[in-house]
C-alpha cells in the first residue's frame, strides 16, 4: 500500500480484473476489497445465467 499526498492507494487483481482503491483512510481497504470480490462473483454468475437463457431463447422455434 502506498501513501501519496495524504491518500492511501492499493492495487490488486481478481482474475481478469485489475482494481485500485484510493482512500483517505486506511481502515476501509479490507471492506472495499471484500465488496469488490463479492460483486465480481455476482457478475460472473449473472453472465453465466444470461448466456444460458440467451442460448435457450435462440433455439426456440417461433410458430
């Protein structure tokens, strides 16, 4: 974690996502990191579900 101009900065990666947190307080980094990780998991599940639904819709025969 670097401190620049009274701000804290931390960078990390989650799979293909590169993340940077910039804050004036050091205490929120773990909460922010956990929140980003949880939202990444939710996004992956949403994309997977959407692709399944899209594939099912594409193969439906229109009468």
